[in-house]
C-alpha cells in the first residue's frame, strides 16, 4: 500500500501544471462553499445578538390583564414573583430590563409620521447605548427633565427626523392610545438622532420608560415587557423551559408552542391565542428571541442548501475536466500500464493506483480551498465596517464573523472526494482492463 501511495504522489508530481489546474479548480469550489457556510454559521448568532440589544433581552415576559367588562390591557402590574423566580432559576443571570411601548403619530409642523415608540430605562440599559449610533445629540439629553419633572426626550432615526424636518431640541407632539384604549396626547423633545441603516433602523424610536408609562396611563411601578439576558445565546431554550416550568402553578400562563412550518411565527401565534382563549385576571406569555427570529433559521438553512447546490454544480463541471484529464493520462501511460501488467500487477491495483491519484488530488484541492477561505475570512474579520454600516445587523460589533462546523467541512470533503473519484473511475477502469500485449503493442 505504501508503494501505491508513493507512486500516486509521484505521478501527480510528474505533471505539475495539470495537477495545479485541477487542484485549483477544486480549491476554488471548496473556498466559495466554505465562505458561504462560514457566513451562514455566524448569521444567526450575530442577528440574534444585535436584536437582543435592540429588543433588550433573550427571554421576554408580557402580562395580559382581562378586566371584568371584558376589555384587555397589556400590563405587568406585579413582577415580584416573575423576578424572584428568574433569580432562582436562571444562573448566572446577566441582567434584566423593563420596557413599555406604543404605536402613535408623531406630529411636527403639520407633518405626521406613524412610529413605534419604546420606553427604556436609560440609567440601566447599557446595551442599547452600545448599539445605537447617534449622528446628532447625545444620550445624556435623555436624562434631562422638563418643567413637569419628566424625562420626555426621544431618539429618532435619521429617516424619521428628515421626514418630520425635526432637529435637536425641537418639540414634537405625539398622539396615541393608552393601555385602556383611550386617546392621549403628549410632547417629546428631540434628544438625539440615530444613524438609520435602512429597514432595521426604522423599527422604533426610543424614549424614557417613565414618560412612556405616563402617556400609556400605566399605574406606578407597572410596565409591559420584562426582558431577561442570559449568558449564552445557545442556551436560550434551555433557560426559558426551566423558567416556564418554574412559573407554572405560580402564575397563569399562556401555553408555549412552536409554530409548524406551514403556520405563523410562534410569537404571532401567541398573540392570536390571546383573543382565542377564554380566561380571567392576568395571564403571562413567555417567549424568546428565537421565537421572534424563527425565520432567520430558515434563511440559514437556505444558505447552506444553496452552498451545497453550488458545490455540486461546480464539481459536476469540474468532473468533466477530471474525466478528460484522466483519459489523457491513460493514453500517455499506455507503455507504463502495459509494463506493470506484464510484470504481474493485477487490474485492481492499476485501478486503485489511478483512484489514489484522484483522491490525493481531491484532498490537496480541499486543503488549498480551506486555506484560501480561511485567509479571506481572517482578512474580512479584521476590517471594521462600523455600527453605522447598512448591514450592521449581520455583523458582530461592526465586524464580519465566520463559523464553519467540523461536520460541514467533513461533509464537503466527502462530497468532493467522491465526485473526484467518480470522475476518474471510468477512464481508470478502462486503463486497468487493458491487456499487457495490447498496451505494449500500441506504443
């Protein structure tokens, strides 16, 4: 076996140009597919991390209160049991946040824009400050109080500020509904304007939690959403299951259920069940960042499937070149094949020798492709795109990240090796079946 390996390596080395061309084609295909796999591998983690900072949590709890007259309002009035259970079950706990929000009409100088406004605790929410990039104003402006002693600052995106023609310190009227469904009007002062990277940047404007609660007519000490940060993104489901099980029997809960492929997002399903089910008092829904971003997993699956299709298509094309190359090799080595057969080498060993060449060619191409892909990933991961990049939601702190699993590498290697050997098999088998006399006579 050792001799066969040495002969196969020697034969590949005899035609360096041909070997480099075929190996280069294999390396190119492997590099492209590895880059796609690497991007897809970190896609979910980066999107989840960025959204968790914007949404203020990995696990979320919302309260739904049904009053005696049949009306409902979204409210967490008493969170002692929720937070106490959280501290018991989730360890280590990174932090937790409290938020309220509404959708209303921002009005300034005759222009009205519909906008979702999120109330955050600016004394506590460090993550939000790290994620928002201000092009004007300052976060300290959010701590200023108006004549009534309320922090009524608001941070708008560039797009919304431009549509309203609003600048720092301008006063903007807001028209919205309270938690009881009544109309209310308030006034915000523009404290900051954040960079707008497109769709993701237009999700919300940010204000102070106390003032948002005031506009919503939420009782003192109440709010709408409890957000919980866990230490490891990969353990979100583990922690939410423990938390949910610990809450069962202590508070009234909506059932947690994952959506089927043909149904809506799990969070949308939860909201639908709010109106479908009969209940009284306060009931809590528990959901996660994974539920909100369930479609992201489908995108990753699609990216990996696309990479697999690209790999197969590329190697079907490369197989034609490999087949033709090995057919040429067979004709060039007719005398050599005849001599080996005349000296007693069996057909199986001749076939095995050619297939070993194909295998080493594939392995060399795979290693070269992985080296190229790794180098490209390393360079890209060192380039700062900034948090004001249009694709910031796909980045980690403004940088590209890549993650390729060992299983994917092994699977791709197996596919490449199999297709390469398959391409070389027919001409190799034909060479192995040649009679020694015929091979020597044809020279």
